[in-house]
C-alpha cells in the first residue's frame, strides 16, 4: 500500500504587536481643533433657516475645514486616521466626530426631503455619508496643495444632486 504524503503544514507568521507612541496629546489636539467644526455644523442643522441654506452652510464649513484649512490641521487629521488603525483613542475620537458631522448632514437632508426642498426618494444617511466622504477627499487633496476640482465646486455639485427634481 502506498501512503499519501502529508501535505506541508501551513506556517502562520507570528503577530508582533505594534506599540503606538503615546497618543493622548495628539488626540487632544484633534479634539480641540475639530470640536468647533462639529459644534458649528450642529448649530446650523438645528437652526431655523430653510433646508437648502442649512445644507449649503454646513457643507461650506465641512469642506472649508477639510479642503481649505491650514497644513497643520490637515496633517493632524491625516496622521490621526493613520494612527487610528492601531490606536483606539484616535479611532474613537475621529469616528465620533465624523459621525456627528454625518448625523448633522443627515438631519438637514431629512428635513429638506420632508419639506419638499430636496428629492423625495433621497436616502439621507447614504447621501450624508457621500458628502462627508467627498469632504474627506478634499483633506487628501489639501496635503498635495489642491486637486483638480476645488472644494467650492464639489459643494455646488452635491447641492445640485440633493435638490434636483425636488
């Protein structure tokens, strides 16, 4: 009887934990720089202006922060997101702030769709996420001194998508 050879054992490389550098000062800097942006957008979302005015104002703040801010702020956020992969403090701080912005945009979009100012079939949560993702793309462009489409043009395009067919 011929024996089948044993298949080679799979060897998994050892996982070497990476100890991140002390992160609390950087997390605190992110929170201090980002908190006024989150507060300003939340104030606009809860305001009494028409939905289209609120949406434009909120997006101008967000896109201004991500796309037109100083290089130090852009670097702070980009570095923070890179560290967030391995550091729960960064991950929680940035995710919380990002979610607050997304929820504010979603609130504006829901109110606008309900009032008939925005498209009725609008998926407010998804559109808010797309808007925030587009703003975050501006953050990446800011690191290279701009992109092909300026943040203001992106804001106009996103507003047009939200209100078309209203």
